[in-house]
């Protein structure tokens, strides 16, 4: 091997992860990068403005602690956390986790969410962490449920910050009906399509429990409202929510 080849091999083995590219900007990742390049990681649109006390989405009206959708639609959430604004690289990150076969990215960002959620008062009441399920057909197409990966990360992040961590429960709630993709639908249409889509498999497991429901995106709140309604009707005491991205009110 000549000097140039040795040097190139050294670069490949020590600076780059083979075939690893940043899912947001497409640049080759260095060994010192984790799942995103440093620039994109620093640039994530983390929500740092006032948020709705019920769902965690950013609120912009002064002196109001509940967002318009939660107030108008009487959404049933007892507490909420949203990590990123659903725009620019936040959108690209969700897209990569959902459609580009990057389940580990979901666990990684979920862990950061868990560390932040450990500071929320309501987490102390939570007994179970439940991801919003996919229908089994959709899950076998994708190979995994992105919300379950995020929930797993949240659990890991909480374990680093709290002594008593709620249990992660992935078998309790199922999606019994395969619903169409919601892109482009209004809230009413979404709700109509989702009614009765979820089932609680083991009702005893959730009686009087406070549940943290985890989903990838909070837009109209239709999916989380329907899922919460199913859990509350089946006997849960309260439902809090955590989402990777949220649309501001
Ligand atoms: Zn990047
Ligand atoms: Zn809200």
C-alpha cells in the first residue's frame, strides 16, 4: 500500500462512517457526528417559546396557557411536551424516521426528549408510556413503528434523570383498523376516519393509571384525541402526551 492509499484508508476508518449521511442535509457523517451532522444537530428547531400546558405546542398569545385547539375542542390532555417545531429540519427529521428506515434516529431524539420531560411536573404522575400504534399491515410495510422508537428513547432518557421511571408498554393499545394517510385531510375528516380505530387489549393494565401517549407529530390533535378517548373510556385516569414535532397554534 502506498502512502496515499494508507492515508485514504486511515481517513475512511477514522473520520467517516461508511455510507453514513446526515438525513437532513445529505452530507457524509464524521465519526464524531452521531445521527445528524454537527451543523444540523445544532440547528434543530427546538421549541423554546411558551407552550400550551395541556399539549405542549407553542402558544403565541400572551397571558394564555392553553392553545386554541385544546380550548376550543376540549382536548383531554392533562399535560404535554413537544420537542421541535414542525418546520424545516424538524419536518425532515420526522420524514427520515418514518420513511427512510432510520429507526435508531427515533430512539436517539427520543432520549433527548426524555431528558427534557424529566423536568416536567406532570411526569411524576405517569405510570405507563404507550406509543400510538400502527396497524399491523402498516408496521410490517415499514418494519417498525416510529412512535414506539421515540417512546423507547423517552424511556431511556427518563432512566438517566429519574429514579422511578414509568413502564414502557407497547402491547396494551392496538390499532384495529387500518386508516388512510391523513395528509391533506381536515380535522373533522381525520376524526371521522379514526373513530373506533384503536382498541385496548388488556383493560386491567390501565385501570386508574396515568398514561403518557407518544406520537411523532401533533397537528390537529385528531389522532391523539381519539387514542386518549379510547384509553379514558377503557378506564385510564389521565392521559398526557409527548410528540417529537408540533405545529404551533
Ligand atoms: Zn446535516
Ligand atoms: Zn394545547
